């Protein structure tokens, strides 16, 4: 019996208001496979990743991770790290982390706790 793919996307479509950004995307990435997604600006790469991470609600299709989740509204055990130009330059590092924690669906308290845990885990013993 074949183990489930690490990621399988079938017939995925999504829109931002009236603009269709994904149409019928099919993708299968097997466990252990290295995959690159290339394309010009505006091709839908970021929108696809946002849908996979649960930050963009698809209008059609399904997303299945190795864990077997297929509910489009369920939180995903995968996260999106924004490119550096997506950070807010007028905010401190901690403030940026709080913003992205909240955008990922964490409560203010959960975001602050996650930030504290990350700071403790990465604190240098020479510090």
C-alpha cells in the first residue's frame, strides 16, 4: 500500500474578491521529494502557498497533507515565512512577530507565548 503524498492539491481555485488567482491547480509532492515552484510575478505562486498554509480560502478543490487533513478551513501544520520585503520596517522584531502570529490565527496571548518560547530556544548561552 502506497503511503499518502506529503502534499496533494487537486482542482484548487481561489480568488481575491472578483479576481481569480488560481484555477484548477493540481500538484502532488511525494514524501522525501524536493520540489521547486517557479514562475513569473503574478503567476499565483504565493497565492498557492497561502492556500496550502490555510491563509487563503479556496473556492474549489482540495488540499491534503501527509497528516490526511482535507478540510479547507482546518489549520495546517505548515507555515509560511514571508520574504524580507513583507516585514514592516517601522515595527520592531517582536512587533513583526506579533503581527504575523495574529495573522496566522493565534490569539494575542498565544502569539506572545510563542514568541517567548522562540526567544528562549534561540538564546545564546554566551548572551
